C-alpha cells in the first residue's frame, strides 16, 4: 500500500483511504 514514497503521514486524504480500501479487499479481512 506504499506506492507513493513521499511520507506515510504526509497528507492522507479520505479519497486515498477509500481508494486503498477499494483496491485492497484483504484490508477488511485484516480488520
């Protein structure tokens, strides 16, 4: 989930979080 190698806590927009959730179904399984 670390495509952008800027900063993990740079500025995570809700859109990016939603995108990550949609692109990674396993995330829901982990939580």
